[in-house]
C-alpha cells in the first residue's frame, strides 16, 4: 500500500482509537438481532461453532497472505493467541449465548428481568479489564482516568436500569445460572482485551482477528460434541442462513477487524471502558419497533445514560494523547501492529 495514503488513515485511527473501539463494541450488539431466533433451535455450542467456521473461511485468505508473520512469532505470542481463541472466543461466547438463551426462551415475550441481570454483570468487565491491564501489561492510570471511567460506568448503568435505577438492590431471586455464565464470560472477555493488546505488539490486526477464530474451531467442535453428541449437526436448516450471515458479517467480520485495528493503538485500560458501547447499542436496538427491535420503551434516564457514556468515552479518547494511561515503553506496539 502506498505509504502516503496509509499515513493519514493511521493518523485517523491513532486520534480516534478509543472511540473506534466503542463503535466496534456497538456493532457487537447487532448479534442480539440475529442470535435469539437461533437459540430456540440449536444449542449454544452449535451456534457458535457454525458462526466461527464461516468467519474462519472468510479470513483464511488473509491468514495465508500473512503466513510469514506467523513464522516469526515467539512462543508467548502463540500462547496469547491460543488463549484468546479458547477463552474469549470459544468458551466465553458459548457461555454468553447460553445465558442469553434464558432471556429469549420465549422469543415472543423476552424476559427483560433476566436480560437486565445479565448486563448488570457485564458492567464488571471494565473492572476486571483495568485490573488485568495493570497486572499483566503494567499499565498505570493517572488520577484523571478514574472520574472519566466512572462517568462512563454510571452512564451505562442508567441505560441498563432506566426504568428503575434501584432495581439491582431489589433482586431477591436472581437467575443464578445465567449470572454465573455471564460472570465467567465477562472475566474471559476482560482477559481477552489484555491478551489482544499484548498480541498486537507483534501481530497485525488482520492476523490477530483470523487466529482468534481459526484456533477456536477445534475447541468449539469439542464443546458442541459434548453438548449434542452424535447429533452435533442436527437441527440446522436453510431458514437459519440469514441469521448466521448476519452474525458473520456485522458483529463478526466488521466488528472484530475494526476492534483489533483500534485496540492496536489503544491502552487496554481505555479499551475496556470503550467496550461499554456494546450494552449502549444493545438497549437502543431493543427500543426499536419490531421486527428490528423489541419495542421496549426508551426512557429519559436511558438517554441521559447514553450521553454520559458517550461523554466519558470521548473524553478518555481526548485524554489518551495526554498519556492518561502510562504504558511501559516495551509494551508500545511496533509498526507491524499498526496495519499496512
């Protein structure tokens, strides 16, 4: 690629990387439009196996064109890529799909109480992400990071509990199984953000994306087989193709390529806050009328939460240039992680 053309593009990504992570996370929310219909016909393992297989096939040419990049990887980078594939991509996605299945057991009448509980636990992801970034990447946050991160967290909290902000304190009989599933997924996804940032120091974002899905395939096959046994390939139908293609194209290919491109320029501590764009977009989609959304009422508190979240993420993006997060020098991504 012509370097004169690449430079402005890279400057754009550098300047808006935190916001771009948030946009990528928002694209993940389109998963909620395509996935619920599949959860009533297939097991979580079957769903994730097929979507991962289709995405891997799309990304295989990218991987083959960059095969030389893989040959020079260290053992630690290979371990990080494998961990991303096994944890965040395979196990966490299956756990989250199963938890969402509790909310959409009856597609005509989604259980929003369970859904709210699921996303209450999702708010813990930045907590784990910030902790992991400090322990494993040595990132140090300056004092100005915390109030801005707090504004973003308050914003997404108001979005999730727009009808009754005190709702979490009134839950008497929570869906324990769904909660534990989401908690496990959240911890793995937070670790995935940190591992992805580490990997992108030596691996380009297209290859990181490709390996995330490709290495997950054997694990997903085992998960689906343990769940369904010899009936692992039963239950599929032609009518499911549009849903699978929707998952593959939007929250799969577009979202993950953009995510890893932006993450290559973003400290993990900032990226994990920006990923709260996912629940923001999710509840905005639910507010749309059927058949696109669920027709859920959009409250003024929800709009206030959206403003607070966007304000917090944009402010963190602006403060990134002022080193609001100090990254050890050896952790800075080289040119290979900046795309070509």
